[in-house]
C-alpha cells in the first residue's frame, strides 16, 4: 500500500529500509523523502515503523490506544455570549 503519495513510497519500501538498518523517522525522511512535502503521511509512516518493531523511542510513537468516545479526546466548554 502506498503510504506517502507525494513521493510514491509504499509500506514495503519502508519495511525494506528498516530491514537495511534505518531505525529512526529522521533517517527514513532523509532517505525516502516521506513526510517532506505535505506531511500527511507522517503518522502512517510512524505506524509502519512501530509495526516493524522499531524502538518506540526512535520513531516517536510510544503507545497506540483506541479512543472510546469524543469526550476522551477533547473536553469542550461552552460559554454564553452576552451583548455589550
């Protein structure tokens, strides 16, 4: 599957680079150009790194946790607007 559309980089290419010794996001970005144009693929690249067993401290992803509801993500406060 294509992970970085801008540079046409697939998950297989990323895994191959990791197998060849690249073990940090910065190195992948330098070698493959991922997340260097629009940046939308950064999270997906980090996910592939995590799935490939790259140390969490090197790829920047510590833990993935499923969010149960929107309330867990953002706490919203509503304020009443009063006329001057």
